[in-house]
C-alpha cells in the first residue's frame, strides 16, 4: 500500500492529519483546474477549497479501486461547471481581471531568454482568456486532456460522458479555439493579414 | 480550402512521417486556420500549472474548522427544532383527550378496556380462520402451483436484493 492509499484509508477512519496530507499533495492540480475553469484567482481559490471540503464530507463514498486524483479532479470539475452555469444567470459580471491578481506560474527552467518567455507568457494568457468562451464541460475536457494528460476514457469517467462525446467535445473545442485565435490575430495584425493569401 | 487530412492529424495529435510533415508545412503557409490550430495545440501542450498562493493548506484547515462548527450548530438547532416541534404537535393532538381523560377517567378506562377486548377477539378469530385455510387449501393445491408460488417468491426476493445493492452502491464524482 502506498502513502496515498494509506492517507485515504486513515482519512476515511477520521484522521484529519491524513486528509491534510492529501490536500498538500493535490492542492496544485485542483487549484490549476479551478483556475483554468473559472479564470479568476479568487474564485479558483474558493472553488479549490470547496472541492476539498466536499471530498472530506463525501470520503465514505470514495471507491478505493479508483485513483484519488481522478476522483478529486472530478469533484472540482463538476463544482466549477455548476458555478459557471450559475454565473451565466448572474446579474453581475465577474469577468474583471486584475493583473496583480494573476496567480504565480511555475518558471520554465528551459526558457532560453526572458523576451521569448515573455512572448510565450502573453500567448498563454491570451489562450487562457479564449478558454473562457468555451462551454463549461468542453473547457473541463480540454483542461483534463492538456494539463493532466488524461486519456479520453479517464475524461469520460470524470465528467460522466461517453468516450465518443469526449472526442467530439475535444475536437469542437480545438476548432473553436483555433477560430478565435485566428480572429484575434487578424484583429491584432490587420495589415499583415491583408498581405496574406486567403485561407478559405 | 480543403483542410483534410491536415485537420484530422492536428486534432488527433497524430504522429507524422517526414513526408506528412512536409505536406503539412506547405499547407500551413497558405492556411491561417490550420496555423491557428497548430499554434493553439502547441500552447495547450506547453501551458504550465497555475499554483495557489502560499498557505493553502492552512486556509483549508481553518475553513474546515469553521464548517465543522457551523455543521454542529446546524445539527443542534435542527434537533432542538425537531424536539420542540414534535412536543408541540403531540401536545396539540393529545390535548383534548388528555383534558377529557383528566376530567372523567372512568369513561376512558372503560373505552380502552373495550378496545382491548375487541382487539383480542379479532386476533383470535383471524388466527382460527388462517389455521383452517392453511390446513385445508394445501390438500387441493397441485404441486405445480407450489412451484409457481415459490419461484415467484424467489424472483421478488432477487429483485429486492438487486434494488438494495444498486441503492447502496457508492456513487462517484459527488
């Protein structure tokens, strides 16, 4: 039995210390998923905390034959999807971004120079903003696929979808992202686009 | 412009031969959509993890402690409301009987005794009728009826067991 299984078993028996170990281990993946889903650091923090609370309260329902990581990310994804759906009907917009509020990203040890890194960072931020325009479930599927290297089967299990539905959602999302990226670029560099040959 | 098969290669992250890569490079020079597909794919594959602010676990512990206190308070309040509400309801329902019982105890005692006698005689009559039925009917019932009855009983038991199992099975994803 590895450490994680032991912590889960102890936590199921009521050990808060063991559960704290699980929080320590999974805080980054859970927070990252919530941040990519909700796009705001404060909302992501709140959602990640709530995810762990839900896991704590429902630990007796956890099936030990399944990976704890998959289970907790599934809780986080469902929570964020619900929250995004509620937000759709909210009167107030929560879309205001504060530059200082952006979370810290791990530095890239392979980065050749700061300028390249800054350009990459800009592109990543732009992509992060484009993710917001995807449907909540599509966004969860994309995040699980590209940030966590989940297989289509794992995504299907986590989001209660069929494998073919996951495939079609991933393809649809990739196409949508590419189209948005294309139109962003053409807005940002209109003179370059006018010199380009037509793609369609 | 026809994006096939390039779009499929890119969407499925398929490994490409050098010939396919060359064809794709030629296509990308003229196709801004597929270029965007390549660029977004590359970004998705290289974007890093966002990490929470330091002290996440501490904040979780304090939130958990607060939630436990709230939960305990809510349970206590629920139990209190249940007991008070239940007591009020019982008092409201029984008040007329209690009051009349306190006013004239002999009437109530005779009613209760007559009810007990009625209950006892009814039970005895039912038991006698049941005994007669169970001793007489089996003599007229052919064996296949017994088989059908036992099979039906087994089927219902199986259905009941499966229902219970499905009901208590642990769901995932909360």
